[in-house]
C-alpha cells in the first residue's frame, strides 16, 4: 500500500482568494425550535413516519401499498443524508452512470406518493408514545397516529477540534456536494478514513487543487476499490496518524493545527501565498437523531434505538428504521429494507395479525 506522507515541516500555501457562503450546517437535536402553535390536527393516521430519508420513503411506499393512511413528516427537504453525495454506486438497481442521491431519492419519493403516502414539512419537538394513539408535537401542530415509524436517521459527527463550530460555513463543511464548488482551485483537507471520507475526497478533487486526507490511523478503512482509486489519483495526498486539533481565522478559516497522534508533533497548516483560506471537510461518522426519544425508548450507549428484527422498539406500536437504529451497516440499501419491514409490521399490528 502506498503512503503519501505530507511534510510536517513549515506551512502549506494556497494561491487564490475566495469568498463563500455555505449551505451545510450540523443541526443537533437541541437546536430544534420549540415554537408550537398547539394546532390539533384532526386526523388520526394509521401510520406516521418521522423522517423522509430512504428509510422513511420506503416505509411510506410499503405502508401506502398496504392501504394504511400514511403521513410522512420531514423537517427539511425529503431525501436525508444521501442528498449530500454526488456519487452513489452501490444501490442495487440504480442507474449505472449518472446516479446521484438527488436522482435516486426523486424516484423513491414519487413512488411513495404514488401509493398514497402524504409528505408534510414540520419539525417534531416532542412525542407522547404511551397509549394506543401516539402524539407528535411539531412546530406547526400536533399529529396523531396508531403507529409511529421513526426514520430520523443520523447527522455528521463533528471533527472534534477546538473552534470548530465557529468556522462551520466559513471554511468547515460536512457536505462535499453542497460546498465543493466554493473551494474551486484551493487546497482542501478531509478528516476521516472510511468509505464516505475517501469517496467525498475523490469527488472534491474535481474542484480543489489538491485534497489531503487527514486520518488518525496509518491505513484507510474504506473498501479496497475506493482505496485503489484514491491512491491512483494524483491530486490526493494523505496525512497519516493525524488529527485536526484546532482551527483558527478571522472571517474565514485561515489556519489549523494538526497533531500526529503517535509522535505528538504539532504542524501548522495555513493558506498558500495569495490565498485567504482553504477548506476542511469532516467525514468521521455519524450520531443518531434520537434525542427526542431519550428516556422513552431503549437506546444503545451511542444513542442508536434498539429494535428487534421486525423493527419493533420497546414501546408497542413504535418502530425504528434506518440509520437511527442500532445495526451493523448504515447504507441506503439497509435503510430501505428496514423501512419496508417496519411498515409491514405496522400493517400486521394494525390488522391484529
Ligand atoms: C456524504 C455521505 C455519502 C454517503 N454515500 C452513500 C453511498 O454511496 N451509498 C449508500 O448506500 N449510503 C451512503 N451514505 C449513507 C446513507 O446516506 C444513509 O445510510 C441513509 O441516508 C440512511 O437513511 P435514513 O432514512 O435512515 O436516514 P437519513 O438519510 O438520515 O434521513 C433522516 C431524515 O429524517 C429527518 N428528521 C430527523 N429528525 C427529524 C425531526 N425531529 N422531525 C422531522 N424530520 C426529522 C431528517 O431531516 C432526514 O431527512 C452516505 C452518507 C453520507 C453522509
């Protein structure tokens, strides 16, 4: 395996000046607005699905086809995390070239809606799950259903460096598809070493002058084919055994300290001569959007919701599907599978089978 070790001496320089506005922010459960006008929605749905990512849309399709009245509540635009990638290659049956998260989700949404699932926009801030009728309080009103499928997914884990929050949208991003264009011609750094990190780093090479992966280990965790592509790409470089310790700057990111976790050596990275900034993208895993269910549902020590193989949680009539639940592989293919199982289980429970 080749290792492209960047010099840890001196500074790294960038040649041009850029001004940018970014679209991608991390929203934590606690950021969710508490605004609520207490409107009681009259209808009691057979099923409410919380979240319109792949798991929620798949659950919507299966619930709709089972002739359950189905409401999908989504706080943003439908699609979930996969909307953040320009590259999807591993969803069986997808288009072989030109498929993006956006195009794939477009078809999933149309299919769910075709079978009667209704998608509404609201952010749920509180849930009452005991009793036969589940209540979900959102910023626009309160929704009721006999069954709830939780498909709230996950969000990017912060890089974990000092001053990180202050530079989100001002040099730090968690979404290459959203923000790559802002770093055209500049140097970019990617924190992480798994599939998503290396895939997104490869995507960033189409925009950036150079993309350096900063990984805390001395080998990547990404699958072999992605690693081969990364090592063969002349625009890619690697900083092994390293973590981002601190970022700094005024208006935009203008420097960071990298620490070698084996030697303890600290290296300063700054924009190249003539440049105002560089980019730092974080792809170091996810955290579940399960804060709403703290103290109500059983979760593992990382907050992922525990279910049985039929996606049932510890509360009758409440199911969890997709990235929000404890499982070994978090991908679109497993999310849609979970959604289907959860909806069919809800249909059986509705019929008392
Ligand atoms: C950069 C990147 C690249 C990836 N590449 C691939 C790939 O190539 N192949 C692959 O198979 N997988 C890939 N994945 C993983 C894949 O995107 C996820 O496994 C999948 O999206 C999980 O689907 P989900 O429906 O469980 O959750 P999510 O996609 O996270 O969707 C959850 C939805 O719930 C909504 N929500 C959350 N809380 C609330 C609330 N309180 N009220 C209302 N709505 C709420 C969110 O807004 C979101 O739309 C990638 C992920 C990332 C981040």
